[in-house]
C-alpha cells in the first residue's frame, strides 16, 4: 500500500502540489486524473522518488521514503516498475535487451535464467515474436507493451504508468488498459496510472483521484464519478459530447 | 553567476560519475562500445586532417623561409614542433570536440528528452555512472589517436616537402631530429589526456542536464562544442605555461 500524506511541492514561485493526501491499495488500478497543469506528472514523479516533496511524506508499505538511506531508497526503487508516456525504451537495445536490462543490472541470474524470464514476460504481454526487433521497428502499442514487460520483469510491488494510452488508437488503448488491469490483479501490486483519457477511467478506474490546481479535488470510483455533483469533475469528465450523452442516458435510465 | 553555478554543477556531476558503479560485466561492454564510437571511428578523420595539415605546415614554412642563409632542415624542425606541440594535441582535440562532443551531447540529450534517463533513475541505476564513466575510460585511449596524428602529420609534411621540391628527404629528417627534447612528447600527451577528459565530460554535462525537446538537443550540442573548445583553449594556455614556461 502507498500512503501519501499532505505532500507539497514547489518549483521556484510555482506551488504545484498543495497538500495532497491519498492511499493506493494493492491489487487495484488507481487513476490520477486532471487537466494539463493540474500537477499529475509532478505527483507521479514524487511517488517515484524523482522529486522530493518539501512537506508531507510518502510511505510504501510502512516505509517512509524520505527517512530511508540512499541504499534503502535504491532497493525500494528496484521494487517499482514504471511505464513512461513515451515508453522510454533504450533505442540501442532490442526488445529482449530492454526487458532483460533490469535483470542484468540487479540480479545474479545466469544468462539462460534471464532469457527464460524475458520469454515469460514477453509472452505475458503477447510480444514473443518481437524479441529481436529494435524499438524503432515496432508500433507505438507494441512499444507500450515492451515498456510494461520491462516494468514487471523484476516482479515489482508498485507499478506506475504515465499516460499509458497517449498516442494510441482507441482499440490499442483498450488492450493496454486491460493488460495493466490484468497484471495488477495477477501480480497483486499497487498500480497508479496518470491519465486524462476518460475511456481509461471508465475501463479500469477502480479508484480515481481528481487533481485540480495542485489540490485533490475529488476521490471515488468509476461508478461514483457519474453521480458526482462536483462541478470541476463534471466539467472535466463531460467535456466531450460523447460523455455528455452517456451521462444523459445514465440519468434517463436512473429516472 | 550562472556560469559559476554551472561550473559547480559540473564538478558535482563528476563526483556522481564515480559513485555507485555499474556491474563490471555490463560496464566492460559499454567501455568497448564507447572506444569504438569515440576513438576508433574518429581515426579516419584524424588521419585525413593530420596528413593535409602536416603538408600545409611544411609548405607554408618552406615558402616563408626564403633567406638562403637559413638551413633547409629548419623546415623539418618547424613541422615537427608545430605538429607535436600544438597541431596534434590541441587542434585535433578541438576537431574532436566538434565530432565526438556533439555526438555525446546529442545522444545523452536525446535520452533525456525521451525519458530514458528517467527510466534508468527510476530503476535505481546511477545514470551518470552508466552513461559518462564508460566515455571517460574510452577517452583514455585518445592519446593513441593523437600519436597516430603526430606520425601522419609529419609524414604528410615529409611527402609535401620532398615531392613538392622544397627540400630533400635528408634535410627534412635532419630537421626532425634537430634539438629534439623528449619532454615535449610528454607535454603533448599530458595535454592530450586532460583534453580527453574535457571532451568526455563537458559534452556529457550539457547533454545530461539539458531541458526541453529536439530543438534544445541541437542547441545543447552547439553550446557544448563552444564550451569544450573554450575550456581546451584556456587549459592549453595554462598547461603550456606550467609545463614549458
């Protein structure tokens, strides 16, 4: 479980996070949503330990990150998997090389053990045929799946995804969403996803955190988001005509 | 003030480079790859430039020594001194600041822009050690390239001098051995090693700490070339004063 307690983060005069408190549980897909500039990325980078909050703390299964030694922080980071917005695959390495990289860096496994593990995770993300291809030779959706494979190869306890659907067509986006949800349940990990894709919210939003101007504006589930009267949330969620119609249908059905 | 802060950040970066080393099994591969990309792949351009600059130095010296009282072997002497003391270590290093330096800045800068450095850090990898340390070790082989440059530069001078009819081969070789001070070779290689460190680290600094997108990668490469050249020129002056002055 990840507990975030009243964290604040500023860059110069700009106060980006203004006291966010939240809890992210195991085996659930937790979504952080909000408009561009709401502080989502900074929040995720704080969870990853890339930014240090000026106030408040973040604890991972009871371990408060700011109180850990450098070695303990590094060990904790090896329990985290991250899927970046642009996949962030190493373009000098093949798909298999990218997935094998964390194993080479942090385990003492033999070459055959590593290859076996890489095969397993690539099979899990349905990418076994792309083994020897370079990131530039595969599609955006495949790159995202490689990034997921790399993130889970070390059996992480925590999985973070920064806009995993950006740049993908709606069908591939659903495949990626489903894959993340399945992996979260299968590996029983804490998953935090940064997104502004409402399809993802509807598809996998077991817990949703809505950020606005650095504050936590609203918290709930994908079912509750339809019923909320919070103006900021409704104006964000129903900014598209499609979702306006969905809500109208939902209200009509309820009446 | 900004420059002072950058100099401070540069030295802090150097400290981080040597912290928490990457596994030797991985580092070994990275070092060999960097030797290939930074040193071995630069040999062609180094040989090409050295040959013609050596030839031009000889021709220019010959054309300017028109006084019949000055012995012809001084052409060989001047070529040797110019190539060994300045051309090979300093001039070639500035060319390498452009070729190797811009490659280093753009490759590390692209990794920054595409979040590959963030990915390394999230995994708990010391990104500076992983990216910069192999380049520093690879550049320890740079003096071999400079030794080749010295040889080819003098050979180019000999060829241009003898076949251009400016002096005889015997005169050139006499000039080459005239008043030879072995410390000059040591001086040249001390400079080369220091310049090698600059070529490996200053462009890495500009790539690693860059912010922005593709356009900024280009700007960072240009800035890194300017600063690497400036540092080489200033250090060249200081080292010459310290070692030969």
